[in-house]
């Protein structure tokens, strides 16, 4: 397998990023570098995370054309996107946060990471993935733009409701504008700029690798018991595997076609981890950054497995062919009658 093929694989690059991050973390190789006085101290990591995430978001959103984005064209599609891409996926992390703070108060600061996960919208790559997987590209594009606009208010609302007394809301508002507001505006000027798909995939995946390594390497696993790690992994699995499989089964039973089903599953289960990382490093201060990063790292590990499962099982070429063939027969039968 060629190196470029591996670099263009999101599942491989995310897996590699997590593996390298955990190796760096537990080996203590860069302990001095990540210290408060080190080269990659909290302030530098925050600035780098926000900058590279903003660049990645701008490139990703620029692949969404400006046409067919009017909310009046399909308000039901937009409502479905907001519910399934922003509101529903936040429920499980928030419940997890409330349960941990109530029954495992020693890990309250670790559970803060769940709040940042709950606040983030789905990944900006949902639209291009919908195109690749024969999903509803128009639905994905429209929902991506408007869900991210809604996230400008949704993120501060969620964080304020859960962590208001621990977070400086002014810093939060600035961080949200930097990683979402500015990319949305800049991306509209780049929609007609041609970008080679292979080059774009390689750049985005390398950026994701760098962001995960930069942040997860500094997660504070010291003194974290196996019980809380299992809890974080379970919450993450319920949010990704649980919701994704639930949407797939429910929509198949309802007779909803492949194209809408693919996009709805992606929006519901595939979170933007980069925004969660940027919020954590951008608005928290001191050792609690490393604590909150534990839950986000657990979420990334779960989503690596979820992406691999989607690639190999849920959205496999065989399953796609069978589903599309079945829908074609039903359509032909309906037209014949």
C-alpha cells in the first residue's frame, strides 16, 4: 500500500495520532516540552490548536458550494439537521457529565471534557463524505452551513449552562468565533478554487494528526482509575456506535433510502473533535486542561473505531450496492403499477 493512500485514510491517520499521542503521554518523552515553561506550554498549544483548526475548517467548508443553501427550499431537511446534528448527540455526553459529577465527584474536572464534546456540532467533513458514500449531498451541505451558524450560539449556551462558573465566557466567545465564525466567512471566498482531492485529504488528515497529537499528548492520565476510563469510553461508544446504529435501524425500518440514511447517520454520530480540543485548550486554565482532555481522548479513541466500522461494515461497498439495488427495484415496481 502506498504511503499517500495511508495518509489519505482518515481512519488510519486518526489511529496513528491516538497511538503516538498515548505513547508520548505515558512515556513522558516530551514532559519538559509540555510543562508550563516548556516550548509547547498551554498557551502555545492553545494558539496552535485554534490556528490549525481554523485553517482545516476553512478548507473543509470551502468545498460546500453556495448554491442550494436557502433554508426555504427544504425547511424539514434543515430542522432534521439541527435536531440530529446538534441537539440529539449532545444528550448522552451531558447525561454522562451529570452522572459523573454526582456519583464520582473526584473526577469532576475530567468530566468537563464531556461538556465540550456535547457542545460541538458534527464534523465538517460530513458533506464530502456524503458525496463519496452516495449520500444526500444537498442535505448535508445545507445542514452543515446552518448547523455551524447555530453552533455560534449553541456552544456558548451549553458551556455556560454546564460550566459557567468555571469558564471565562468572553474567551469562549472569541474562541468559537475564531474556529467557526471566521472559517465560515473565509470559506465562501474559496468555493470556486479548485483543490485536488488527494492533496486536500492528505493536508486535512495530517492536520488532524497534528491536532490530536498536540492536545491528547498532554492529557492528564495520572491518578485516573480504570473505572472512570471505562465510563468515558462507554459514554463515547453510546454516542457514536449507539446513536449511529440506532439511526440506521430506525430509518431502514421506516423505509428511508440510502442517501438520506447515510447523511443522517454521519451527522448524528460523527462529532467535530477538533472544536472540542480547541475549546478545552482555549478556555480552560492550568492543570484542568489535562484533566478535561482525558474524556476527549476517550471520545477520539471511540470514533477511530467507529470510523473503521463505518468504512468496513455500515457503509461498505457491498451494503451500498444491495441497498441501492433494492431501492431501484421498489422504484421500478412503483412506476410499473
